[in-house]
């Protein structure tokens, strides 16, 4: 295209305005996304609720099991020698082992401990803990004072849990037991958390089918409504396009009428006035009236300048030579108007482009609107207009070195009364062509109009 004079940020390419199928696609995708999000949210909420419910059930089961073990298994097997030392204490632990080990063979119970009030472990199925002393937590101290079972989920952060780590979370339950002499001890049992996970899965699958099925059924019931809304959207789109086309046709007809009236009326009258002033000036000069001749020459020059301005305005309003002189001449008139505003305009088009009259009018209309935008907003210095013609399509490229803009923002939030980008895209779409825009702030602007030459109604 043109040599770059400065480093430019990356350019973003976007359709100048999305066609109707693409406008409908976000609605369909949005409906599907909302349905998926609802299903996922319900599924996640169900998982959390099932986990809490299963955890509560497991804690209740652990409490019940601990209470049963304490009353029926551990309490009857306790000996006063358990808190002592030596062979007597070892025998007491062995006796307790005999009654406890068959319960440890199950997958649910992970660890059993018996504590004294001063924090010493006098029995555990993990023999390395026996005899060690730890500080009892406040809850453990309260457990020593009551036969009410306390249970909760433990994260195994305490030093006495070092041999239980690596198993994930565990359920911990504890309550008071007593030696035959009445000395209170703390009986503590650790249960596997796997039962919580298994139970939460059962609970979730129990209601997931009903909940998710209900949501899917609701989604299916809403599909006719979505289809109806999409049909209304398509109808509104067709009506909007038709209104735009009518507005553009009316605008074109009105511009043609105004241009014809100006060309055949005011411009011709002014041209006659200029000729009359020039003739009167020559006669005055011939009689030696130099002052009057100069005044008449000045007036004639002013009228000619006015005619030139009016003809430039006529080009802006409607191309009077598009049908007669061809597309090149009409674009040349547009370029002359832009050059009059200080722009350097380069035109590169075939001498005889193989375009229908409708296609030529489309090219002219797009070029006219783009140049108008450049003049009004771009703060550019150069513009290049290039028409490339291939076997199956013609491509119009209009590029400038102006300040560029955020096309997506302009399309979403057009200024009051300014819908140029959307109108250009609709005009191109109505003619069976495609219009794309490549721009970003500080990177100039490039319009690309692709006109198919085959495979469409012409």
C-alpha cells in the first residue's frame, strides 16, 4: 500500500457491521450458555449440598459408633493398670488390643487412642504413640468431663496426628470412659472420610437426575419461545434493512433532484452572468474606462469561483458524470474535492472496470462516504483508493494514514444521529457485497469492499 512513516499499534479487523445471521448467533449462543451455566451452577450447588449433608450424616454415624464402642467394647475391657507402667500396663494394653483390633480391621476406623487427663496417651493401635504426652485442646478437656460424644472433621495439623497424615481428612469422635476405680479417660476414634465422599455421591445422584432433568425440560419448553423471538428478530431485521434501503433510495433521489436543479438553474445562470460581466468588461476597456473594466473583471472572477464551488458541491451531492463519463471520472471528482481540503489522494483503478451500473454506484457511494469520514474525522494527510479486479470478484480498498478509531466501540455506541458504519455495511450487504474495516487508534483506517462477480443475482 504505502510506506510506513511511524510505528503503529496492531490493527484490529472487524466487519463494519454484522449481518443478520451473525446478529442472531449471539442470541442462540447466549441462550445455550445460560442453560449450561444454570445446569453447572445447579450441579455445583448440588455437590456442595450433598457434601454437607453426607458430612453431617457421617458425623452422626461416627458419634453413634464411638458411643457404642465406648460403652460396649472399650469400657468393659479397661483395667486400672492401663495408666501405670511396666508389665501390668503392657498386659492391660494387650487385653484392650484384643477387643479393639477386630474393629480396626474395617475400612471405616483408622485410629483409636485413649488419653489420660494430663494428655498422656496410654493406649493406641499405633504403638509409637503410647507413652507420649501432648497438650489437650479445650474440646478434649470438655470431652473428659462428659460421656456425650463430640465429633467433627479434623485436618490432622496437631503433633499427635503425625501418624494419621497422608490419608486426607478424617472424622474425629471422642467421649469419656472411666477406669474401674473411676478415673476418667478420653476415648478417641478416627474414621475414614471416604464414607463421606461415597455418601455425597449417592445423595447427589439421587436428586441430580430430577433437578438437571427439570432444567433441561424447562430449556426444551423455552425453545419455542426462543425460536419465536428469533423469528421476530429476523422480521425486524428485514424491516430495518428495507427502511434503510428506502431511506437511501429517497436520499439518492432527492440529491439527484437537488443536483439537477442547481446544475440546470443556478449554475447556468451564474455562468451566463460571468460571461456577461466578461463581455461588459471588454467593452469598458475598449472605451478606456479602466476602473470599470477592473471592477467587472473582479466581479466575473468572483462569480466563476462561486460556480467552481457549486460544481464541487454538486459532486458531493450526486455524481452527474458517473453514468456518462464513467467510474474513473466520478472518483476523480471526489478526489478533487478531497484535494481541495488539503489531502493527497491517489487513485488506482482499471480504465474500464467490468462492473455493472449498480456495482459502480455502490463503489462510488462507499468511496464518497469514506472520503467524507476522512475529511471530517481522520486528520489524515494521504488517502489511497485502489480497485482490484479478479475473475470472480472486484475489491475496493480505501486506506488513509489518519488517527484511526475503535470500530467496535463506535458500532456499539454510535454518536447521536451518526450511523455511518452500519449504513455502509447494510448498503454493501443489500448489494450482495461484503464490507470489512481494519483500524485501531493511531493506526489509520482501511476499508475493503468485496463485490462478487459470479454466483449472485445481478
